[in-house]
């Protein structure tokens, strides 16, 4: 697709999935540029398995943008296990009001996020190469919202994410399936970490014959996370809360 075709497809896909209010002409152009950079970089460095233009629009951009509806204005957000910048880069593009930190332990992916942010002239996103359970030492309960997409099961993910969230803040976990099963096994641990389920939502996003299922779980933190959490990652894996 040329630029005009790409942007037309992107805008119509957002509209057809009921989220046209989340994208503007300016952000659509930045998403187009981001898509090109992702595809070109992926030829050299493995960043994503999704490389066709329509797949990127649907499975990266529409999917990631969908959680913007749950993030209040001017929030400070951290994306744990951001990979190549999902959902943090699309969120930074469509929501210039929020301050975003992309966190991942893989250097090549953080390098890409930094390069994409520079190329797109995004001044509201910072990428950090670190493990969440170590990053929290200097950043405990510093963020209004923590997001994470397809990183780990919820009983593991919650211990990595919730210590970073302020009291009164949100933890948004993006799941593709088995969300209810994961929530059932993680519920006691999430309570121990200081949060409760605010709501969950199951959705399907479509582009022509392609579709993606998304289960989103939004937790609200009601009290401080006990200081003994998070534990070392090996302990979290061995004995999830």
C-alpha cells in the first residue's frame, strides 16, 4: 500500500471497530511511519512475527489503542515487557498527554523503541532496559497505570507490575485467551498485592477476513503493595502467589 492507501485503511479499521475517536490525521501518519520502521528493522532484527501491513494495523495498532479508553488524561504509564513497543508506542502516538516508560530486559528491543521515538519525534516516551523486579527498587509505586500485553500468566505478571503502581492507580493486563482461568488462579495474589478487579472486557477486532480476540483485565490498586514484593524472578516462577 502507498501512504494514502495505508492511512485510509487504518482510519477505516479504527472506525469499523468503534474506536475512530482514538486516532487523528496526525497520529495516523505517525502510525504509518512507525509501521514502515518496524517492517524495515524486522528484516535485520527479529522484533515481531506480524509483518504484513494490514496485520500490523489490526493486531498491533487497533489492539493496543483499544486500552486508551481506560487511561485517564495526563497519566504516567509504564509498559512492562514492552518488546518492540506494544502497547507503549501506539499509546504514546495517539495519547500525547500521557508520559510513557517502555520497560524490557532485551536491549535490541529497547534500542528499537528509542529509535522509533526519535524518528517519530515523540517527547512523551522513554525506553529503559531493565527487569521489572529490579527497576522497582528505585521506582516503587511511581506510576498511575501499568500495562502489559502477552508477557506472562497473570499470577506472575501481577507481582511484577503492581508494585510499580501508585495507590489509586490501575494495572491493565491484555490477554488473548484464558483470561478468566488466569484471573481465578491469580485472584488471591492480586489481593495480597493490594489490588482488586475493577472490570474485565472481552472484544473482537476485525479487518476484512482477519480478526483478533482480546480480553482486557483492569485492576485498581487500593492499598500499598507489601515491601516483600516483588520477590526475585526465580521465586515468582517457582511459587506464584
